[in-house]
C-alpha cells in the first residue's frame, strides 16, 4: 500500500512537467516496436505494422502479417520493410506491407534486433549470435559469428557507427566488437573486466560515439568506436531500458515492478552534465514501455496501453531530435589504466588523451566498488592545452580485494572515470574456468601476484594429451582462452600449471 501511495504521489508531480498524448487511431493495447525511416514512423502491433508519413497526425496499416503474434522489431532496408516476431522468424514486404514473404531461412527465429551497417543488414538473436542478410537476393540469412564463442550466443541488441559494429549480450559485461572491413568478431568486456550481472538492454549512437544501457542500471559511453568504455550518469535500476539520443540530452525509459504491476519512469540527462544524475520528468502507473523513439521533435512511447507521444519542448532545454549541431563534449579520454604488485604495494599507471581542459586526477580506492575514498592525486603533466599524459601512483597500504579507479577532473568541474581494476597483492591466487559445458572456447581467468609462464594442457578421457598451450601471465588479473572447437564431444581434463609448478589446477570440462 505504501508503494502504491508513493507512486501515485510521484505521478501527481510528474504531470506538472509533461503531458502524454495517446494516438487514438491505434489500438489501446500492445504496441511493441518503433522505427523511423525518412519522413515515416513505423509502430509494430500484435500482427501488423502501423505507419504515419505526417509525423504522427494520421495513420495507416499494413495487412496482417502471416503467423505473427507480435511485431518485435522493424527496419526499412533498401526500400523494403522487414519485421520479426519472437519464435516465428523474419518476414519482409517489397510493396509497403500489402504482401509478405517469409525469409527466415538460415536464421534462428528468436531475433532480438536489426541494424543496417555499411550497406548490409544484420540481426542479433537469442541463441545464435549474429546473422547477415544474404546481400544479393535478400531472401535468406548467413551466419555471421566468426570469432564468437558460445558465451556470445545470446545477443540482445546490435548497432554500429562508421568504424565498428557492436553487439550486446545477456551477461558478464560481455559485448562483441567488429571493426570495419573485418569479418571476425572480438569478444570484449565493458570496463575491461567480467561483470556477471551486467548485460545490454540497448545500444544507441550519436555522431561516432556509442552508448549502452546495462542490465544493472549503469550506462556506458565509448568515444573510440567501442574499444573502451566509460560510465556516465548514475545507476538507474530497471527491468527494461530504452535509450534514445536527442540533440541536447539522452532520454530513457525505466520499467519497475512493485509486486503486482509494472510502471514506467522517464528520465533525461543533459550532454553537458554527463557526470550528474539522470532527471526524472515523468512516469505512468500500470504502464509497460517496450520501446522509445525520437521522431519529429517528439518522444514516442510504444507500450502495453498503445502508442503515446510528448513534445520535446515540454522538457527544459531539450528541443530537437537532431544531434548534428552539438557534438558530445568529452575532451578527456583514458587510453590505458593498469595496476601491478611490487611486494605488497600496488603500482598504478595510466595514460590519457585529449587533456585540453584537465585540472587534476584523483586516485580512488574502494572495498566494494560502491563507496570510494580519495587516496591521492596528480596534476596534469603539462600546462592546460596539453594533448596527453602518462602518470604513476603507488598505494603503500594495500589489502586483499581492493578496487581502484582514476577520476579525471576538468577545469569546469566535469569528471571522467577510468576503468575499475582490482588489486591482487598479498592475496591467494584465483583460477577460474568457464563455460562448462563448452562449445567453442574455454576461458581461463588467473588472478596472481607474480609474473610466470603458464602451461595449459588438455587431456581426453583416456589420458592422452590432445592440446597444449603456453602463455605469460603478469601480476593482476589475466584472461586466457583455449580453442576446443575442433575436439570431439566428450569429457576432458584441463590442467593449468605455473610458478615453476608450485601453482596448479585441474578441472574436468564437458565438450558439446
């Protein structure tokens, strides 16, 4: 009862800031997907697509899409209309939605997202990674997961800029990175480390920057085409988040469940204040938002109650969907951040670029990755206007499981954070293997305080050595992988030995 009263009070105040208008021509039920192409806005319903060519003033619809239960994703590619329905597959129309053709051949039916990138159409799926539409006839799909292991099987969203294609996954803070002019993916981790509870809800683009909304309520930005990521905003926990990019701000929908009903909140964050928390400007009771979109200077809401919109001008200082005028200003960028042990001390080094407005660097330490303490600082190595710098700091009072990050402050008070790294000084070595069962690659994480050569051996169930691999590990966290795709299905023993044989681990894995 207390939760409902609180929500009702918040709703009363939120209406002072915004006013949603429902599209009466469309059903007051599930509108699940949105996209726009040129001057046309498309909204996916249960078994058809609605479209408007006059910025939402009047609407028409396609014919019923055969076998569809819901239109989960829409895209217009080469003047053809493509739609997917979960567990059904992909259909396309070459005549604006009058007739439909099933083009599900080659692709898993659980399509999670579409994107057009460098002239081709790609689809992320739950269970089969990424697929590419056959480019000549456009009637079937080609598997496009070269370089991806089984831990990337569930891809939830996909988007790209001019330099790279990014696919998000369900867990571990894992994302897949494909550079332009390459056919091989790289599996990478947000902030450079495994985060078991982190997945990707949504990926958005603006200029050549990329933005990710994570399952943990965290938000990430990359200004180097997806190679490295930094946090922005505060943590906004949600059961589903849709992130959109306006000229002056980011806008997002947040879904919560109070034990009985779903409710949707909306927030914005100005691009000149990315270090500040998101601002709540509206929310609606008993309302499930599937997707948000910006089109025609309106914010659109595809929901369980139908299609709604509100004018961007209702929000303070947010007036346009076009972000071409005001590029995102993030002058300071962390190129690298590393830690290593020297005895029981932690030596930190970091390198920056675009230091034009830097004022200082704070070295921060935490035991839980939530509460941070400043343990020292460094001034920029040159005068204001210097392009880059290299820095060093030593923490003399270390302990096990300490976390470190660098906060880079600019002259106007803005702050950018480095990746978060954990110290392993004076801590027992930790060796983890995953996944198990395995299909393609066994990943091995070794946390140690020494530098050593490591030998990895794989034995079959008869004790025969079938694979051997050597590598060098350094103090800190090391990630290795062993490709077992060519091995026959069965049970294997993976042996890991280093530190002149003093540290070793053997684990059974099932190859499927």
